[in-house]
């Protein structure tokens, strides 16, 4: 078998399947062979070139003209005519936001919309995040066991995302269903019979997003990033377009919510699998910020991202023709020994943890990274202080099959409630 450039395809490249359990359970381990022997390979099953090493991936992020982000939100599994007809029936028109916008349109938009992400502005959200974290822990602290995903980590980042965007809270449950459909629709491989159900959810999500946006336009002076965009549209209508606002209203919820929920679930799982590290952060919370970075590196919530090759290019000595699609496995870059010493080793004191590529890199690097970090730090502060004796329950972790967004669907933990520190205090 040979690839699009006539090069032979190795057996492992032919077998590569990012929807398989091997990739889902541990993406960097699944492509270890590639990182070591064939760092850039063509996947005939996916129709993408797969890139696995740190330096190459960073160079791709750096050059967003040769490597366009325009396909970042494109469906990785094209849907059939039936699902497409359903989407059309809802007027589904998801288009460019920021993450998939090319230059020269992208940078002016990013600059205009940046202010709500500054440290100064983010400080205002901190009390809300802490209050929510405390309320959710209150609900289960006496139970001795909890599924942290279902009972905290899914809903709190969703509520934070809604507050940040300025969306009313009353539609949370509906959104929860819709947003997961968006992930499957974009990065998953739904079976034909599932595709239609997913298309209905995505269509509803799209229409709901449009309605919320209209509500916001009626009261544009209220808080939130979406209304900030609505106000900026008045000054720069050609930069902050209607299509942008509607698309971001939907994509923004997923960008801010699932990424952070999954990142925190991955982090807690990893820390509890390394009880020594967990004990250390319980005893010394000042270690938490770097522990968060190391968790994002070792087991981040975005496993891979995409770029479109706009002109003939060479990556790690492999010629890649214009028009090719790239799957850049950032989680593999984060385990590249060429950049991180003994990269598989989990070390909350590692001095270059924050070099990880989980937030991307360069001109499109995640705008919400400091909001996500703040949330993760607060969740860990609250859990280590109130449940230092928590441990993982025996369980098999499952993941929603897709190339990019990754976190366990459930995270069961247990503890002896009689030993809760707040019961011991006078
Ligand atoms: C872009 C990951 C949380 C908003 C991105 C990108 C990644 C990413 C991989 C693409 C970067 C690139 O192409 O170089 C994550 C992860 C998060 C997270 C792992 C949580 C742990 C958030 C939050 C928000 C957010 C909380 C808040 C709204 C955005 C936006 C962009 C983006 C607006 C587009 C930036 C641009 O293209 O200029 N994120 N994200 N993200 N993210 Fe995040």
C-alpha cells in the first residue's frame, strides 16, 4: 500500500485508528512507535498525515500561513446525506470563529476580543468559581464516595463557562446534552444511525445559541464575553461579524466547558494514581499551580489538533503536498523525550511543564488558558483541603471516542467520611 505521495505505508501507519480504545486510553503511548521511528506518517484510515514530535508540532503552530487552522472545527468523519439534510433543516451554519479563522481576518478579531481574558478581568470571576466548587463539594462530602465527573467536574466548568460568556443558567441540562453532540459531530465517528440523532442535537444547539444571542442583543450592557463582542461589533462590524457571533456562541461553550471539565478530571485521576504527589499538594498547596501544568502536559484534555497544508511543505524530512490535512498529536509532543527529560515520568516539580502544547502555541494559542488554569487550581485547592484522604475506586475508565477532546466519562473516588478534616476541627 502506498500513500498520496507514492511512499509506502508501514503496517503500523495502516493500523493507526484514533477512534480505537488504544488511542482513547493513552494517546501518547499509542503513537510511541511513531514518535520513535516514523514521526510523520500518512494514515490511510483517517486520510490525514499524523505528526508526533514536539519540535515539528511547535513549528507547525508557529507558521499559521503554511499550516492553516481553517479545518480545526471541520467534521473529521463526513456525515451522510440524511444527517446533512437534518442539519440544513435547522439552518445550521457553523462558520469561522477564532480558532479556525485564517489571517488576515484572525488577528484583528483576536485583539479586539482579548480584554475579558486579561488577569485583571479574570480576577472578578474567582469568587464565583470558588463558591461553586464549595457548593458542589458540600453536596457529597458526607457520602464517602462520589463520581467527581457527574457530581462536580462537568457542571461547575459549564456554569463558569456560561457566566463567562454571559449566558442564562436555566438551560444547563439541555446544553450539556447538546455540547457533547457537538464533540461527537466534529471530532468523533458516529455510526450512520447515530449521525441523525447527533445532527438533531447539533441543530437544536445551533438554534438555541441564536436565540440566546438575540436575548443578549436586547441587553448589550450586561456582563459576559459575548456581550463584549456585541458591543465591539458596533465599532468594528466588519471584524466582529454576525456569523462570528453566532458561531462563537455555540463553539465558545464547548471551548470553555468540556476542555476544562476533562482537564480537571484527567488531573485528579493522575494525581490520585500518584498518591505521593497527591499527598505533597495536600500538605503544600503552593505546589498546585505547577502540578496543574504538569497534569496538562502529562494527560491534557486536548489530545490532538488539526491544520491544513496550504503550500508544499517538508516536515521532519517528509514532503507533504499542498492540500494535505495534518493531525498534530499534541499529547504525543508532550511526551517527547527530546523536549521533556524522562517525559513519561510524572513530576509535579518539573521545571519546564508549562512548555506543553495542550493549549496550542503561537497566534491561535488558547485565549482561555488562564481561566482554565484558575479553575483547575481552585478545584484542586478545595479538594485537597477538604478531602485529602480521597482515593480512586477500582474502575475502568471510558472515553467518548474522538480524536481531540479527552477525559474520563466517570471518575469514582472514595474516602472515610468520619475522617473528614472539617469534622475533626472544633
Ligand atoms: C483555542 C485548548 C480552555 C477559549 C484553543 C486551542 C486549543 C485549546 C488546543 C487551539 C490552539 C491553537 O490552534 O494553537 C484548551 C484547553 C482548555 C481550554 C486544553 C482547558 C484546559 C478554554 C477556555 C476558554 C477557551 C476556558 C474560554 C472561553 C479559547 C479560544 C480559542 C481557544 C477563544 C481560540 C483562540 C484563537 O484562535 O485565537 N484552546 N482550551 N479555551 N480556546 Fe481554549
